[in-house]
């Protein structure tokens, strides 16, 4: 693979690493009963900050596309991740989210008519195998609602990220990030007011937690992720997303004292191997097909 592609993979990797850390922060620093306000307080400040930098308003179809993508990638995703982070151990919540590698391959096939390369499928399969090994086949006592929230977040974000790749080829990454964050926050705000009432009172711990998830795990991470979607195939981006569970497991062990033994070590090794395999260059025919596809994506 060209050096430039590896650089974009490195930029993209910022996002899943940051997202993998949000589970520990959510579980240990943020208020447990405010998932809707948690999503608003995470998305709106980050969106306004990035919008101040991008200084670009949506035009035409991007008014409604920003709301659709904001609901999938931000509003619904943030709420479900918040619930998963409160109900599940950090390592398990991040591990379940790593199924997005397979989800993005599937949605890219269905929506972009981009048949996944064999190495991307193999990389996703190896990475998901590593996830199963990290889990250690121990599912006893797992919170069912937490698992459902995590899988729901995975499906929403996988669909949203593929739609972003389809619609956003000519939109600057920062502008797209800002519009989706603000759009997702605006969708959540009425629901937060109706369901949860006033915003939660912030303590020093929760203030620091929200500052981290807003600036690092949202503004920086989404800008890096959407930049990756502009320069890499969705299948490669999905495989890079497997760094999410690696980060979640590592921080769960170091910060929260969660178990880490041979299954977890073997699982991390398999996930990293899956990322490397999924990032391998395709054949000449595959590259030509990708070049032919780009104009079609820009016209949608």
C-alpha cells in the first residue's frame, strides 16, 4: 500500500481509539441517568466548535442529509453508547461495537454496490474472531439492555458512516463533521427536555468527563473518521475501527481493573492481525472498480 494510504489509516485510527476510551469515561465520570442530555452535551459544544472552524453552512439537500446522518452517527449513536457504557464493562461494550467492521462491509455492498474485497472480508472475520476470543465466551450475567444498546449503536453508526461515504465526497470533512454534530444535537434536544427535564448538574468529575468526550472523542475523532471515509474504502475504515475494542479492553484493565488473561491477549493479537489484513491493497481490477465508482458516488 502506498505511504499516503497508510498515513490516512493512521489519521482514521484516532477515531476508534478515542471512542474506545469513552466507555471508561462514561462509566466512571458521567451521570448515570442522563443518556439524552449526555448525547446533547457531547454533540452540541463539539459541533459548534467545529462549525466555528469550518465556517460553512449546509446547502440544498445537505439540510435534511445533516439531520439524517446526525441522527444515525450522533444522536442515536451517542445515546445508545452512553447506555452501553453505563451498563456494560468497558471491554465488553467496546468489543461488541467492533462488529461495525462487518456492518460497514454489508451496508457498503447494499448501498454503494461496492462488493467487499476478499482480504477485507477476511480481515473483518479475523478481527471479529479476536473479539470473540477477547470475550472469552463468558456471557453469563451480561446486561441484556446494555448489549442491545451496543448492537443498536453499531448498526446505526455503520449505516450512517456508509451513507456519509455515499453523500459526502465533495463536502469538506470539517464541515460535514460540524453539520452532523449540530444536527444530531438538535434532534436530541427536545427529547432530552421532555424525558429528562433540566440538564444534570455538573460536578468537577462530570465536567472533566464531558470536556474529554466533547473535544477528543467527538470533535477530533469525528473529523479524523470522516477524513478517512473520504480517502479510504469503507471496508478498510471498518477494519481500522476494530481498534475500538483493543482500546476498550486496555483501558478497562488499566483503569477499571477488569480481567486480562491469555484469551484477551490472543484476542487483541487477532484484532490487530485483522486490521493489517483488511488494509492490504486490492488487485488492479479492484482498484479500477473503485476509481469507476467514485463519479457515481459524487452524483448521488
